[in-house]
C-alpha cells in the first residue's frame, strides 16, 4: 500500500467511507401500491417533498412502485416479506380501506399492519355536464326514481370500488337497488369525465380533486360534495348531499402504514414526523396545492382507531350491497 499514491489512498478511503455511510443510513422508502400516476403516487410524492423541505428526513425518500390488486400486492408483501423495515412506509387511501372491508387483500386484515400517519382528505362528489337538466342532487334522485334507465353513472374502476359505492348510495336514496342501477367503469376518473362531456354517461361519481381540475374548463357542474360540511375555496358554493336532504358522506383519507413488526421506536419516529407536518403552515400550503383538505385525526392512535372503524362500517355497507357474504 506504501507504493500507492497518497491522493489515490485518500480517494479510496473516501469511497469506502461513503459506501459505509450509505449502507448504514439508506434512504427511506415510500411504496406506491400502483403504477406511476394517480392518487397513491400523489400521496408518496407529497410526503417526499414535504418531509424533506421540513427537514424531517435527511435525504429524499425513494419511491418504489408495487402495482397489483389496487394495493393488495404491496399489502401482502409488507406483511409477509418485509414486516420489520424501519424506514419503509406504504401509501393507502379510502379505497384501500374499502378493499380491505371487502376481503380483497387476501388473508390479511386491517390489524395486520401499523397505521402511522395521514396527509389529508379528499371527498367524493357527484357531477353532471354543465348543460344537464339536473341542476341539483334532488333533480338527479328524482330522475332515478322516475326511471333508472335514464341515468347512466360513469366512474373510474369497477363494480364494488368506492366510486361505484358513491353512485349506489345515491341510487339507494331514490329507492333504486344496486342491481338496477346503470353503471359503467372506466380506466380512471379522466376517462369518466371525457365520457360525461361526450354525452355517453349522465353523471360521474368521483373525487373532488379530480372534479376541481375540470371546473376551469366550464364543462361540468358538481351537484354535491360528499362531505359533512361545505368545502372552502372554489367549491364553497357547492352544497353537500346532506344539505339537500341525503345523508351521504364519503371522505377519502390519504396516508401511510408500516409493517407489523416495526420496532416501536421507529414507528413513533415516523408518527412524530407526520404529526409535525400537520402543524406546519408550509405543509398546509402544499396540501392545498394538491386539492387535499385537513385530515383532522390527531396522532397515530387516532388514525388507527379511525381506520379500523371505517373498515367495519365499509364491511357493513359491502354486505348491504351484496359485495361480500
């Protein structure tokens, strides 16, 4: 080694040190349980940016895409193969909770992971074309009651998913059973709105964040938001379903879970990061830019209770609509 130039020895030492540091402190990982694009991707990217800008992670989180089964593949992988990873979080949404309630994640249930943090909440909505004869949700319900065949709902996804469930809840207000309701599923919300604007469907059941992007073009009218109270900002003039006499709410929580065997100290470290984000004015601005609203859940214990209660309620709904036995 004495014959090796000093500069080369220093370079080798630096490289070795870098390798050791990289091994000792790998970048945290956010698993997107879907292909790039869409709500899960948005959730991980928002956390990636917000945590880094707030100084809560020393380096950007790596995003890893694990598509399959609307989250089922990622869920099973974390529980069975990666249960104790201290710096791996997985994105979930309200749709994930409905899938859990319907048994779509296989043998694993809601208690098989650790629910660690929430970023914000989206809400369901019902929209029609701007020139539709249906000016209010009551008009749409009345049309369904008169003749269910005159209203074809469009949405992203398939029968049994959360957009289908929103439409089924509206149809039920008209006394129309889920088997009688007319529904067509599309690859995503964008395709559903394209079909609406083309006159191929009469209503879309989707998310506020998707609909807000369509409002600027002036082609749609949102009949109701499925929130407990009116939403702020550009949607402040849109009434809730409850205001119009229909007790339908559909919050869409966006957050994260971890493996079931993650050490308590690591779990608490991540839970604390998300709690600090919620209190940051900078994060509030970032969240609003993505069309999300406050989650209002408090800490990880409150999130865990909310998730488990929601899965129970969705399980009851799934039975009522014949989606599970």
